[in-house]
C-alpha cells in the first residue's frame, strides 16, 4: 500500500471512530475493533493510566469515558511521523499517530490497524492509545510560549535573574507546592516538567552534590543503554557524546541540568518523613539539613523519587557474623584497589554482583562469584539493545516515546518473548559456556526476558560486559550458594568439606521494595493503604507508579531514564490538574483493567 493509501485508510478509521464515539454507538464501535484489541489511556479520557483488553471492555470503557471527556477533531497529526506499515510483536500493522482535543486538553494517540481475518470490511484497531499532551489554559512554557523574562530584564534597580533564582531556591518565607524526594533521573525529570507547568517544586537529596547518585557508584561504570534512549526531558545529550555514557559524565550532566532548567535542589538534605492532613490537603514533612538543623514544610504533594532500589537487602547468611574479614553491601562498594592480591566472595549474580566481581578481578583480586538463583544473561551489545531498535528507526524521540507508551502490556510481553529468543540465539556460545561451568541460566517468566524481570522484580539479570566471559574462561570462579554450609572466620565452608577462604565478602543481594521505605517514612497505615509499589500484580500497569495513589498527595516516579522521561510528563500533568482543582485527590474509586489470560491475547 502506498503512503497516500495508508493515510486514507487511517483517516477513514479515525472519522468512523469519532462519529461512533460521539454518538455513543456501541455496535458501530465494535465493528471498528478486533476481538482481541486493547485500549490504553493515559489521562486523556479517564484521568488514569490504564489498559482495557478485549473488544467488549474496550468499547464499554470508551463509551463510558467519552461522554465526559468529549474527544473531538481526531486527525492524523501532520507534525509527526506519518502513518506507516511496521511490524510490532511479529505482526504487520499500520501504525498512525493522531491528535485530538477533549473538554480539558489536547491529546495524542496511536492506533494500530490490521486487516480483518475474514477480509471483510476495512482494517480494524488492534491497539488504541490515547494520551493527554497538555491541559487547556495551562500549556507548558516552551518554544513560542517561552517566558519573556520581563520580571528581571534590564531593570537596573530591581533584582536580576540570579537574585530571583537564589530567592526562589532558598524557600525562606514560603514552602513549595511539591516536594520531590530524591534528585536522580526520576526527581530531575518530574521537577523539570513541573517547572514548565509553573508548579513551585523543590527537590531534596541526601547527597552532598547533584549527581552523587551516579558519581558514588563503582569506578568502572558506564551506562547499559545507548545514549539515544537515555535523554532527559527538554535537554537532549549533545550529539558528540559517546554511545555509552560513563557515570561521572552523567553525574556532571545532572549538575548542568539543574542549573539550566532552573531546578530548586537542596543537597545534603534528608527527608525524614511526613504526615498528611486530609482537611488541609497538605503534608507536614521534616527535612534534616547538613548542619543538623531541621526544617518543617507543608507541601501539597510529596513525590517519591528515591529509586526502585531503596533500602539494601542484607540476607541472614549462616555464620556471616563470625567472618573476620570485611563485609560490604554492593551499595557500599567503590573500587577494587584495596583488594589487590586478596580473596573476595561476591554473593549475587545480578548486574551489581557481576560488575563488582569483574572490577575486583581486574584489580588483581582472586574472585569467586556465588550464585543464589538462576539468572538471565544477555550480552550488552547487540543483544540487550534489541528492545530499543525503535529509537534507531528514524522517528523523533517524542514519537518514539509515544509509540513506546502506546504498547499495551500483552503486546510488550509478546515482543519481549521474541527479543529474548533472538538474544538467546545471538548469545548461544556464551550461554553454553556458562552452562558448562554450572551457571544456572534463566530467561524470565514465560521467556519474557530481562525487561520484564526489571519491571516485575527490579533485577535477576546481567548485561554482560565481560564478567560472563571471565567465568567461562575460569578467571572468576563460580560457586552455588546452596553448596555453602556456613561462613567461618576465614571464609565459606562448603557442604563438600572444601573451604573458600576470603578477605572480603560483597553482598550483591539487591534492595528491599519501596513498601519498606514508605513504612519507614510515612508509617504502617499509609504503607497498608498503598499496598505493593512497582510490578504488575494481576493488572496491566505498574502498581502505584506515576498515578494518583490511594494516599492523597503521595506520588511515585522511578525507572530507567526513558521511563522517567516518558512518565514524568504524565505525572506532572496530574499534579498540575490537582493544583488547578480539576483532579480531585483520592476521591475517585477505580478498578484497574486486568491482564486477560495470556493465551487468549498473545496472538496479534
Ligand atoms: C551499571 C549500570 C548501568 C545502568 N545503565 C542504565 C541505562 O543505560 N539507562 C537507564 O535508564 N538506567 C540504567 N541503570 C539503572 C539506573 O541506575 C537506575 O535506574 C537509576 O539510578 C534510577 O534513578 P532514580 O532517580 O529512580 O533513583 P536513584 O538514582 O537511586 O536516585 C535516588 C536518589 O534519592 C535520594 N534519596 C533516597 N532517600 C532519600 C531521603 N530519605 N532523603 C533524601 N534523599 C533521598 C538518594 O540520595 C538518590 O540520590 C543502570 C544501572 C547500573 C548499575
């Protein structure tokens, strides 16, 4: 089909869809969707992030919400990637980006059309995505709508830009509307978005310097994803940057980002906890500054951007207390210099365990990596980059992000099964070598690979940057945790009677879930009200992430740089809507869409 013809097919579908939707005509709507179709809405029609699956649920949801949201003017967006034929999750489809308006705002959508199996009628929707781009009357101050700067321009007697910046960031006689806890990529992204929406926002971080969350990680670290996937909102990395960004370069960029985007950021500041006053609609929070003084504040919103990996998980390992050498959690490990010619046991075979083992080995230590459970191994290049091929296809970053968000869970799972299978074939010789050494391999639940391990449990995989090869070559020894009877003063005693002597034990045993941090900072009642944070449970969206939670005024953002870039936009819009009184906090009862039986929906 030629481009023009594809455009016509899409325009026809959009026209029919809009007419059926405004007439709330369920049977005409049903004729436009496949039986196994999905609709993901991000705020545009529902003020929620949710996915409905199956034609009946999709049509019922659309008619219920369209009555209030009133979507109109659905049209192919001439400023974005034109409709085109693509293959998604192994299925050929027409993919089109469209724009629309609702009562509250302007939105963007993505529809994927495939032919009807019986060849009758025009193509039908396989997936539909609708997302809010901006709230009418509260548009971002970017491009042509940028601030003029008249408050400080060429005023020879009044405060200049710097004076105003300092006053804004000092919060001497006011409190912010939003307090962001944590100034990593999650905190920076949401603060940047809120800044553009003119919501007074302060980031606090316990680190002494912006970027310390990366700077203080181990010496050899460079990012795992390629540079084009990792941009922060508004300020892309320079095109001169290397494919894989070194940690200190990213840390430095974070400092420039705070400066350039005029983010209010208090370093050396620990968030000690808070309590919410429902009547007042605000928090009382306590911040401890570097000099030990405390500041009480009353923001309307607290955004937790403390990382999916908050509190170190230190397992109870028999006899470890008797060990006379040094014990470190992976979060305390810096580099291997001090361990040259010494013996180290690294417990845990996720990214941190492997990276630390490799760092120690290259520093001249004798290293044994101890495996606790089966682990997914994927070569960092090219295999681990397969899911990001979209970002090399040509569409702009903005379009790639929209297309990524337009992928419902069932489709994402199916895509990742394919990527995992491909990666497994590409990495065959490495994986066979590891298996020969007794390494227990794993490919994720139902073969969905590393990304779903990340999204469901935040770990359990390693992007091989050389450590797996060292294991295959016998330069790093491998032991199974189940074979350790107990620790002694000199190291580990194996059930076989063999002893693994050690000077250092590194516990690369991961972190506790965010629920633990919430309990510590906000108390048991709030933790119970929220339930699990991150992971899908039996739903189709990450739990409590980027959306209103059952605790009014408490929000969560975390994840990869790409996730933070994409979802900070939607989180920012919700907070802005709350501030405008458009989105009542905590009042709405909502039953999230469930993931249908995998078999039923795994076929395109
Ligand atoms: C080797 C390696 C490579 C990686 N490569 C990539 C990649 O290419 N792309 C990618 O997207 N991700 C990558 N990651 C993952 C990435 O590290 C994490 O996703 C990222 O750090 C999460 O950012 P965050 O802002 O959510 O949390 P963090 O970076 O953990 O920041 C949380 C911040 O919260 C602060 N904080 C916590 N509690 C408090 C408190 N009570 N008071 C005040 N401050 C507090 C901390 O000081 C910290 O600065 C990589 C990770 C590793 C180890």
